[in-house]
C-alpha cells in the first residue's frame, strides 16, 4: 500500500437521514371526495413510518440527530396548496413510533416565476395563500428571470411555449428533488407540459415511486417505476390496485418502494448475496466497505508515495501538460513526479475557492464537500496502487523469465538465477494476493465512481436540479452515500434572477468546465504518448531478438558451428528474454487500454470546449437585458444538463472498461 499522510486525512461525516416528498396535483378539485384529506394524511404518515423504520434499522450509517421529512411543492392553485396546508397544519409525523426519534418536518417551495408574476396566474385567494405559504417555507427557490404576461392570450404562441417549458422545468425540479411523489389526480391525461399526468409519467420513468390519490374515490395507489419503462407508463400504472387498508401491509409496500433511496444495504427482491457480481458486492461487502470508508482515515490521504505507474510515465516521457492548441511533445526524463504524489485535488480546489464569492450562496453542504474530497483522495491513492500493481506484476513476470534464462549462458550461477527467479515470482504473487485480499480494484471503482458523481450534483445544485437522481444497482453504497449527502442540501434559498443566473454560468465555466477540460487535455496527451512509447519499445525488443537470430544464422553459415557455439546460451537469452519483455509491455498496454482512454478524453475535451463556449456566450448575453435569451433559466438549465451528460458518459465509459480489469494474476 502507498504511504499515507495521516495528519492530513479527515474522516468523512455520515449523511443525515432525509426523506423528500413531492406534492403535486390537479388545479380543479371540484370533484374531490369527502375523505380526500384523510387519505392524504394517511399517505404522509405511511412515508413517515417508512422513514422511521429504515432509519431504525440503518441508523449506524447516518449522522446522529433529528431525521428530516421534507415536502417539496410549487404551490399551484388547487391540490398543491391543499396538500401544503395539510402538511403544515395537521400532519404530525412524529406522533407515532418511539419517543426517542425526532422527525423534523420541513417545507421547501419552488416557484416557476417571481411571487408577483406567479400570483397573476391564479385567483386572488390562491395568490394570498401562496404568499403565506412562501413565508412559512424553510427554503424558497424563485425562478425570477422572467415573468409571464398578466393574461395568457390564446393566440400568443411564444408565451404559451414559454409557460409550458417553464412548467416542464418545474416538474423536472420536483422529480429530481423527491424520493417519492404524492399526487392528487383523477386519472385523466394532461395536454400541457408540466401537468399532473406529465409529472407522474416523468417520475415513473426516472425511477421515482408515486402515491396516487384518486380525487374522486380517495383510493390510494402505490405506482412503482419499472426497470425498463417502455410504452405508456401511465396506462400500465393505472392498473395498480389500491393499497390495502391493513396499515402493516401498506407500510411494507411503501418501505420496499423507498428502500433504494434510504437503505445503504438495499438489494432488489430475489437478488441475494450469493448472486452478487464482482462489481456489485453483496450486503456483507457493502457493510464492510461502508465501515472502512467511515472509520479508516488511511482511505482518504492527502498524499501518496510515488508509484511504479508514475515512474513508467516519467521514463516514457509521458508526464506532460498540454494546453489548448499546443502540439504534443514528449519530454524524455522530464519533470520528475517526486516521491510524494498529491491526492487531494478536490479538497485543494474547495480551499482555493473564495468563500464569499457571490455564487457560493447555494450552500454546498460541508458534509458533502468532505465526503467528495475524501472519496476523491482515496480513489486517487487506490488508483496509484491498482495501476502500479498490474504494471509491477507484468514486469516482474518478464524479469523472472529473463533472470531464469541467465542460467543458460552462466551455468555456474544457475542456482542463483533460479532462486532469484523464484523470488520475483513470489513477489508478483504476493502483490496479486495483497490486491485481492484488500479488494483494491473494487474499492477504487466504488470511490472513483462516487467522487465523479459528486461533480454533476455540485454544478446542478444552484438550479435545484440535484437530488437523488441516479438509479441504484444492488448494494451500490457509493451511489446511496453521494445522493444522501446531496439530498440533505435540498433546494437552495435563492432568487434566480438574471444577475444570479449569470453568476452561476460563469462559476460553472471556471470551476467545473475549465477544470475538467484541463484534465482531459492532459490525460489525452499522456495516454497517447504512453501507448505509443510502449508500442515502440515492444517492437524494438522483438526487432532486437530478430536481429540476434539473423546474426547467429549468418555467423553459423559463414564461420561454422564451432565459432558460434560459445554464444548459443546468450542467443537463447535474447531470443526468449526480449519477446518476454515485449509481451509484458503489450500486456500493460492491453490492461491499461491507454489509446482508448486517450481517444475518450479527446472526445470529452471537444464536448467540454463546446459547452465552455456556450457558457461564455450565455454570460455575455446575460450582461444586458436586451440580449437576454427568451428563457434565461431554461437556456442555462439545458447547458448544464448537457454538461451533466458529458461528464456521466465519460464516467460510464471508464467504468465499462475498468470494471472487468481486475489485478492480473502472475503468468
């Protein structure tokens, strides 16, 4: 294992326990049944019961303190305000259960327009209620970049389009923020984007369960997302039977629906530990990895000892830095990496960010920042170890062959050569067994995946687009941990007017896009140079063996057997040893797949350059009101979501290659 800077290591904090409930529904409640409110309260209490039960079972993985049960609503006229009123006035989720469990209710509000503009889209009574609820909200996010016209003209296509897009964006925020959605719905489809049926369909397609409360019959149904949402998800969901009146049975169904969001050790039904794949550990492995992550300071070092992999980059002249537009130039024996390698890149970038910058208002939680930095540092150190291990194993295997062959020309040292060969093989085997016992590859994959998943969450948080938005596989604890921290942040308390959107765009360009662009440019250059150097070196070794064979044959034909016999042993060494070393270099190339990763980084860098230009153009357009886009929030949202896709696609490609590249056995 690399040496770790223990003094700089900080144990990551456990995430607080949160459950987030989206409140949506129809505007027209004229057909509402008499028992609608009682059924809505039942749905809320079922969710609270699930929070209480999962928290009681998995409390060891959450931060001590109160648990938070948060409702998210847009306060539209009708169902939204009715559910918000029930939430604030009557729904005491802490009334049942153990006395020592403190569940804190919170209300978060996201408005599609500034309050004054939003008030113009509803009745005076509803507008007054909306303002009252906003005053009681724990967090209020206003999309205040543009207001709608006072009255919607049916012939105004542009205004109709703007409103539809804004309500669709609002639905996206609620779905991304919610762990489960409570919908007052009559079962009829909506024509407009952002309506109740549109939001329910979006939630089910994104993996968010929905508690559908029928407006007319007050029947409560639990709609579960399908693994592969194909076709009309609403039509299939409407076939669901109402939840049983037996509270224990209904609670068990809600717990099962919420388990992927709340339970770090969750596994799908029918998938036990025995069926876990190498990259999907069972519950026991997930528990061990969680305990290691929270309790072992050496998994998050600030610095790690220099590794054979870094030495390989240095020896091949691949430790280069490439700026935009510069040609790739190899630096043979150039900049020495040093004996200690930096591992805390994320922590350092956070430390360098001025804490009083205007864009820092959205409050990226310190616990999430700490967990992100810890995962990044641990993944960097484990990456050094993993890459160095396969490089060392391949090189030791080739050296063992080469050393053993020295016993052919130097017969008097044959015993020493055999002993040294055995030592090299044992050393390679020891490295392999150490890697397997410590599960270095699996830990590296988990922690790097978690660290990279934090970055899109960080950039989407100021627009309210973060949350538990990634589906989980069985016992995928890194995804659970990242999303638990992000969900705890909730909606930012902010007024997203034109000036603030401009600040966000510039901050994301500087601190996300430019940072990743620099990394991928450098990585593309390094991987290309390394692959090319290993290829040429392997070819040179094979050519050397061929030349040695040709020289021997020429000498044999000209001088005869007697003259070349003394060199036969050395010829054997060259003919067998050089191809063995070439094979080791080829194995390193194959295992590292450097050319593929170079091409991948080039593609990612090209996409990032395009998005950097888009953000720069957006920032310039937002400088004056006359050049604002028609939908400033929607335009920035689209750019950041495109950036999220680029970053996640890069991570998926990396994961696709490396998840099957375990540390190789000595061969």
